[in-house]
């Protein structure tokens, strides 16, 4: 479940609201980048045309 201003780790409860909001934003972006990186870094199998040459 993604973090938001109502749902975040207990370790963030003492942060100033503006700092907590930025930390949640950064964590969301990091998650997007990691997901996108994993999707594009998977090895690709050669096509049959590449195998037959």
C-alpha cells in the first residue's frame, strides 16, 4: 500500500508535516523508478530470426 498523509510509517510521526509530505513524495517516486527499472532491465530472448542466422 502506498504511503500518504494519513498512512505512513510510525517512524515518520515526529517529522514536521511539510518534511513528512516530501518524504512520502520521494518514497513514491522511488517506487515508480524501481518498478520501471525492473520492467526494462529484464533480459530479452532472441527472436527466431536471430537464432536462425
